């Protein structure tokens, strides 16, 4: 019976010892041999002011003559009397008609040359660095990795720095 228990005890002791053992990641260090930037094209909107000359209308105003004001008062009086059928309505209509007729009128008397400007955006291509091709040496064997981070040639770095930076 002890012969049957002994192997089970040995196996369980071995397994319990393994579960308590901690493993640490080993860092592999490599020496940077060469760094080559990778380029991409990016477009940038550059604002420019663009000006040009246009013929702009010149507005002038004319005051109504006394005859126009008088005609407006008569017409306003007639309308006021037709609405109110009394002397107060007639007087109020005459005043309003005279004011409307006295309002200066606008008209285009000509044109003048005027400069107008606007902002326009021009797309400009720019070459930007889009990561690096890094050649490294480890155990006298070279390898290549693409990374967004810059490394100095001759520098000693761990392999996980290619994806995490420093």
C-alpha cells in the first residue's frame, strides 16, 4: 500500500513546487546597426489670400420734391377717409401718406472699381517620416524590424523596445 502512495506523494510534491516557481521574462538585447527613415506623403491645407477687382454699384438717394409729398398726402387722406370715414382718419392718412412720399428713394447712379479678397486653401504635399527600418545584430546575426521609434546606431536595446519605445 505504501508503494502505491509513494509515487502519488512524490508527484504532488513536485507539482506543488512547480506552481510556486516564478518565471521571469528574459530580455534579449540587440545592438542597433543601421536606421533608415521611412517616408510618406501628407497633404496640408495652406491658406492664401486671393484678391480681385469688381465693379461695385454706387447707390444714390434722391429726396422727393414737394409735389410728390403733396400727392402722397392727398392719396393718404383719401385712403384714411375711406377706412375711417371721419376727419381724424383723413388727417392721419394724409400724414402717413406724406411721410411715405417724403422717404428718399435709392437708385444706382453708377459703378466704381472695388477690391474684394477671399481666403482660398491650396493643398500642399509634404514628405513626413512614417517610422523607421532598423537593422540590428544579435549573436552575429542581423535582423530587420519596422518601428515607429527612432534608435541611434550603436545603441544596445531590448527587443521589446521596438514596440514600446524606451
